């Protein structure tokens, strides 16, 4: 009997740890703020706010997925809500995601499930010519001439600057002490146009700068590109390669949700 009671208390404590201390959910109005702030790793770790946030954006945050990993017969980008929530001390990013999932399910009646689907993607591998970046090398940002890329030392981060040169969209990318899974994601966001999956098997943290050009949709501009393509630059400068493939990804299937939240 004592063991059963102890188990019940443990389960209750676990449930409490997976919920926000206090949370307000309201339908957005014309004066609502826009954007999210706070939460673990983002400013105020004990308070999360999200103004004019759609279900699509909230699901991305709650399940840590990209837009292509969301499937819904109900429009997820037409309605929006303002959310303010207090987190318990010591909550991690994973704790936060579980809390947000529960909040959406309880307050907006979200019904969902997760399934795996295959998508076109690129796999990031070490090129046959060999890796050209070194684990723990001097942060590339410290060598960059642009003040915007002067990151604090020993901090893992990356950033990109986008501009036109000779009619070509250009990317100047700076990576500082990041692991390969994050580098794969950065390449996908910076110009690969498809998800990138890390298959390098490398476990270190790497720093580099990378410049590459991309053709404009609908045709190639006249003249010589001012830089190599992303695929050529990755292989020549980093000793890595992007290979076309198909890969499984988790997809959050939104079955239904309410537009009007339950009482705060």
C-alpha cells in the first residue's frame, strides 16, 4: 500500500513538473505584440511570452520541428494567440517543450499524434579528399572583419549575412565552435533548400567562414558568379559533401484544435 501511495505521489510530481506554474492564453487582437521571448536559453528563463503566435509556430516550438514536419487538414496559420507563462526554476529546453505541448492540448484542445515520413534531403558526409576544418580550432568569428560576427570567445553560435552581388544572392556564413548536427541545420537554413542530416560521424566542434552564391529562381544571372555554389564551397573549403538522399523525419499531425482557449 505504501509503495502504491509513493508511486502516486511520484506520478503527481512528474505531472506538475511538466506544466507551467501559471499560464495565460488569449485570442490575439489588433494591439497584440508579435514574436516570442523568454524560456530556457532565451533571455528570461523563468517567463515565456508569445504574441500573435499561430498554431503552426507554437507546434514548431513545442515539438522542435520545422514547418515541413507539420501536417494538418485544419489551417494552422490563420488564428493566433497571446501566451504568457511562468516556468518552474531549473526547467530545461526539453521541459519547456513538454509544458508547451500540454498547454496547447489542455487550453486549445489540441489533438495530435506523431508519425514518421520520408522526405527528400541531403546527407552531410566527409568528402573523399578529407576534412579541412579542425576540432576546437580558433573561432572563425575572431578572424572575421565584420563587427557583427565578433562573437564572445568559447561560445557555440553561428550567423549568416545575405546580400546580392552581380545579380546573385550571396551568403557570408560564420560558424563558431558548433557540432556537426548544428552545422547541418545551419547549411539547410542558409541555402540548401532541403533538410540536411549529419552523417559525418564527427563529434567535435568546428569553426569556419564560408561564402557561396545561389542562382536566382527562374534563371541564372549573366556574368560569372562572385563565389562558388554552396555544394562546391562546402566540399572545397570544409572537406565535407552534401549528397542527395531521402531521410525519415518525425511529423506532428494536427488532428484538431479550438480557436477559443479554455478559461485562464
